[in-house]
């Protein structure tokens, strides 16, 4: 009876040891765990697992196809899809995708990055357009938006200038036709003296015409 119990105890101990070994299996960093008690060699960068390793053999690997990449040794059966640098997202290709590295995107001209990652960008937006009455106080860059400021103190801008321009000042003999605003320049008219002379001549002609039309007809006959 005692021997029977000892054999049972030993058998249970062996089972526990086996379970412990399975649960505590640790693969080398160059391997990946396939089953509870088996480690397989990882596939090198630029490839993925084609078929798992047998008990006494190595992993069968396959190169990544075009449009995919793998940048680390892996036990995966697929490669990662390459990032798409879409112009619709304001992005262009900074560095193309290879079998061992993903594509790197950068903002297109006139855009700035709103979702930076490592040395690239995931999404970009168009630079702000300044309104008439504003000037560009800080030009946009690939990683910063444009900053606009208001024109003040007798200056104006159509929104595309980097500084506000002062309003035109009409000379003393020139008419101010339209005052300047924050978005438009002042408008000056023609020479005041010339306008006065022309107006005087026209007025004189009108007066003469009125006088002639009012003379008695008999006086005209005698003449």
C-alpha cells in the first residue's frame, strides 16, 4: 500500500514538472513560440513565415511581396502593408517603401503636418489663407500653419502680403475719391484746378445758352 502511494506521488510530481516546464517555456529572442513546448527560429527582416518549423528543422520563410514590408525578425505569416502617402491627405513620398522598411510621407507644398510620426507624417492640412484686411505675420512651414494678423493704423492688405501697406495720401490739388480701408487702398481723383476750370467753362456755356434763349424774338429780327 505504501509503495503504491509512493509510485502515485512520483507520477504526480512528474506531471507537475512537465506542466511547469510547458508553462515556463521561454524562447530565445531570435525564436518565436510555436506550441507550449516548441520554439522556432524567426524569419529575417524582409520576410515572413511560410511554414512552421518541424521538431528537428528550421522555419521556412518567404520574402515580402511588393507593397509590403517587415522591419524586424518575425514569426508572423504575413508582412505589413506599406503606408500610402495620399495626395488627398496632403502627403507626398519622402522615402519609398522597401521590403525591410515602411514608406515615409511628408507634407506637400502649401500643407503642414497635423499627425507627425518619427521622421515623417501621417496626415497634413492646407495652410490657412489670410483674409483681406490681414497680412501674413508668419509663413506656414511643413510642420506649422500660417499665422495671420490684422492691419491697423491706416494700412491695408489683400491677405497675400507679409506686411500691411500704408494708404495712399492724395496731393493737395488732388481729390480723395474713396478713403482707404483695411483691405483696400485710398483712391485719388484728377487735378482739382483742371476740374474747376472745366466746370467754370461748362457753367458759362449754360448761362450763355439760357440768356440767348430768353431774348425777345423782335430784337432778333431787327438785328
